[in-house]
C-alpha cells in the first residue's frame, strides 16, 4: 500500500470513524470496503443492462458523479445495450443510468423523473442544505432524490416518491414550504458559475493546474494530492505529475471544484497558457 493511498484510506476511516469503531474496522478493511462497493455497484448495473436487453429499458436510481464515471468507463465497449445518463434536465449533476435495448428500447423523461417546485415565503431563503436535510429527515434515501436547483427552487425525485414528498415536506430550516409538480420542460439548463483564471505553466501537470485554479503554492498542491484529497473527473489521483486534459474536473475536499477549460499556446519563455474555472465563486 502506497503512503498516499494509506492517507486516503485513513481519511475515509476518520470520516466514518463512529461506524468503523463500532465494527472494529481497520484501514485495510476500509480499502476492501471501497473496492467491494465498486463491485456491488457495477454488478447491479450489469443486472440492469441484462434486464434492458430483455424488456427494452431499465434504470438505476440517482447516481453521484463518481458513480457515473465508474459506470461510464465500465460500459464503454458494450454494444448489446445503449447507456444514457439523464438527470431530468440538461447539465444535471446527479443522474440516472438508463439502459436501452439498442434495437427497440426507448424512454420518456416523465416516466423516470418528477420535478417538484418549492414555494417559500418572500422573506425566507432556504438553501440546498436546508432542503436536502428536510428530505433526509423524512427517512428518504439520498439516491431517490436528484439535483436541488436553487434558481428557481426545484427538486428532482423518483416519480413514485413525489406524492409522499409533496405531502410530508412542509418545512425546510425555519421556512414553511409548499411543493407542487411542474413540467420538466420548464427547467432551465444548469448554469455554470465559474471564476475564470488565466496563467502559464511549464506543463499541464496536476499540481500546476491545481495551483492556478485554487490560488495555492504548487508545493501545497502537491501535498494535498499525495494526501488523497484530490479527484480528477471524480476519481482519486495521488500523482502530482499526472497530466491533466482539457475539460477535466478537479475536486478538492474542503475547497470545492474547478475545471481546466483550455490549454492554449506557448509563451515566448516556452511556458503553456492555461485557463481554469473555479465553480461557485
């Protein structure tokens, strides 16, 4: 086990230490658990793919970006089944994996998604965390709820749960709220709120790109990478020298996310121009 991977597993253990202590789980077991989760996820997707071949269509619950990345890579070379990722509107972050028989399978968004518009009093401003916390307090699992859009305030969910959520979800934080179904076609495409920076680097390696995007010294960026705090396209990366491709999403635990928007030309001093975008700034 490399030092970087050990640090990453140790961080996983710390974040779930109350469970690990109760079950007497050590670092090596945490690694096995992470691998087992991946195997279970892909095994379930294989079952859905087989179902789609027979019945025309099958779909998962809502997936995290990391799960979507793993599933996409796993099914790259499959031709007996078509795979679509859809979150109910364009640019959704949390999506469902929809498997289709390529010869006759099809689907309509309204079959698999419900959009619930959240109405709040003018003086109240519940945020994403307030809404999600209220939903979880109802005993609803996270993978049954998709994105929570803040402008306008809308939540995506599984159609079979929409009635229960509409009836039971009456408060978020201190705000009294009312929910009602709305047409999916009325949802705007996801807007990317980015703070764009331009800089030059010797090469588009991960520590250099991270340094530009998050405004930190390159040595600090390398430390964070080796500590297991950085993901590339939602996959853990422990190599500071890893070359980053245009369009790659960089996620840093505790800091947020950024994207390498462009790798440009070469300056007179032989350095490469890059343009990065920091989300939510």
